[in-house]
C-alpha cells in the first residue's frame, strides 16, 4: 500500500508519526509546497519579534524524515487531484499515485477580490516567507484589514516594532465570533492603550496606489504604506475537483465520521470541514484540531476504524504581554466574574457549560475544556461554585473567600 500525505503542517506531520507508530513498512510519501521543515505558524509572531530565529522555529530535526522512512517532495505544490486515477499532480511535473491520500494543506488568507489587493505593499500572513517579506518592507503606517486572531496579534507585533497601526473591522467588535462582546472590549482597550487605532463597523472597499498609498473604506480614506489582509482564511483546496471531492459551505473538504472525503481520500486540519462537539459542521482552524484530525485520519486510512468525536473551539492569544483564551461556544447565558485582575466568562446553555473565556491568565483553560467536554458528553449540570472549586487550587479558593 502507498500512502501520500499532502501537507507538512500539524495535521500532516501528526498523521505521518501516527502511521509510523503503527506500521514501519507501509510506503509513505509527503508533499509540501515549502522547502523548510515542519514549523508552527503560531510561532511566526515570536519570529517577527526577534524572540526566535528561523532555525529554532523548525520543530523536527534534519533526520526526522529519514527516520520516518518517508519519500519527501519539498518545494512542490499539489496542482490537481484526480480521484479516479488516484493521482496527485505536482507543479514540478511529478505525478504521484496513491492507495490512500491524506489532504492536509491547511488554509490561506481570503480577501484577494478587494480591488488593489495585488499592489506592491499588500501583505498576508500564511507562511514564514510572508512574515519575512512583511519585515523587509518599511513599516511606518500600516492598515490591518480584519481584527480576527491573526490581525490582533499582528497589530501588537507591528506596533511594538514602531509602526503606526490602524485596524479596520467590518463587525462591531474585535475578534468577532471568538470572544463575547465584553471580553472583546477588554482586548480592544488593550490595543488602544498601546497606540493602535481600532475602527469598527468599517469595511475595506479598495486599496489605493501601486505601491500602496492608502485604503478606501466605507467611511473614507486612510493613508498608509502597507496593508495586511487578515479578513479571514479559507481552506487551501483549489486543486480539488468538487465533482470528485465534496466541499462544504465554508469551502472545506467535507468528511464523514472517519474523516474520509472520497474513496481512499481523507482530510485533516484547517482544510477539513468537520464538526464541533455540539454536532455543528465547522472548520475549527486551530492547532489542537489539526493534531486530533491528523492522528484520527491516519488510523482510519490504515484500516483502524476510529470515529472523530468533534472539536472544541479553542483560541489563545497574547496581546502586549496579556493572555486571552476562548473555548467552546459563545451562545447562551453568560456568567461573568473578575478576580485579581483576571476576567472570566462562562457560557451556559440548558444548564450546561458550553463555553469559557479568560482574560489575564489561561492556566484554567485545560480544566475548563475538560468541564465543557463533561458537560456535553456526560450531560453534567453547570454549577459555578463546583466549577470554581474544581478549577482553582484550595489555597486560592481560600483567598477568594476571605
Ligand atoms: C500567523 C498564524 C498564527 C496562528 N496562531 C495560532 C495559535 O496561536 N493557536 C492555534 O491553535 N492556531 C494558530 N494558528 C492556526 C494554526 O496554525 C493552524 O490551525 C494549523 O497550523 C493547521 O494545521 P494544518 O496542518 O491543517 O495546516 P498548516 O500548518 O497550515 O500546514 C499546511 C501544510 O501544507 C503545505 N501546503 C499548502 N498548500 C500546499 C499544496 N498545494 N501542495 C502541497 N503542500 C501544500 C504547507 O506548506 C504546509 O506544510 C495560526 C495560524 C497563523 C497563520
């Protein structure tokens, strides 16, 4: 049997390691459009801040692929998938046949239909090379289009490098859909306190000049010498023929409970449309989901039936040294609490904990995640006191009660 993995990110590498933990003989090939080894996109901000260099970003040593006995095709992008011929066509002309294929090609920046978006001075942040080209540009006045997770963290990094940053967001809060409005307001306040201009309810209409001299929004013009598109990401699956592999409403590869998309074809990570723990179809584009789906897809394609239980949405970010964490759903009744400079919000639906958010520290995130899982799978009822007692060590409980 020959397995081909398309993608050298969290999902692809986890799948490779899972395959080798189960089977040392099966033939495996791995394709990646990048030439460098496996790294975490989440570390790109540390790289931009100068806290880590490129060599230390790489998460597997040079011998890793030899030890995994995998045939690598680095610097080659998948151009076309033909599921009938069971063949992947790469842009270097190679045709790779497979018995089982895992598509793990991640997601890329959306928004290229905005007029002017191909001008010099317009950037995105998908891969390390994007960070490098952004850093090589003079960054005096930057417009960040989109106040999602990448936009917010990038705004902080660029401001710390001395850029004057304006962030525009079409929705009414920063981090829409990630934090509830109260928590989002705290994050917005943090951005503003550090000199970032945040303009909400304002959509990007056009990018002006080539090279860039400004942007036009729904409310007027803003002068700048660089624009970063951070208005959302879409699954990176242009090489898929939707007649052969189904795509969902979010543009991701639709998979069944075994993460199978078509005969012999599986998908994992940011390019796969799976579901959350509440059973809602979703692309949960975060590292924990890529790890889980990469592992489970690998077991399934090896012939070990393993259903995917669904993911809990989890987003962590650091803004000017302060940590924020959001878990699960935002929809339900909200219980807010504040203590020792930490803000917490719990989301309760039908008496059960379905979401939690923290500002100021994230050390209870793992316990909160376990509590959400229990509340859904074991139908455990929400009790704020019980949750607090479970999540906080006795000394701290005593302190709070005093
Ligand atoms: C700047 C940034 C910061 C982030 N921060 C966080 C964070 O703090 N926490 C968090 O949980 N998530 C974060 N994410 C999201 C997280 O990185 C992704 O959810 C995760 O990397 C998804 O893993 P993946 O394996 O599906 O895709 P990726 O890690 O994106 O890997 C995709 C792989 O496919 C390869 N590839 C792409 N196209 C092709 C092609 N056509 N042919 C062949 N190979 C191809 C790429 O080279 C890469 O090796 C961040 C993302 C970005 C961009």
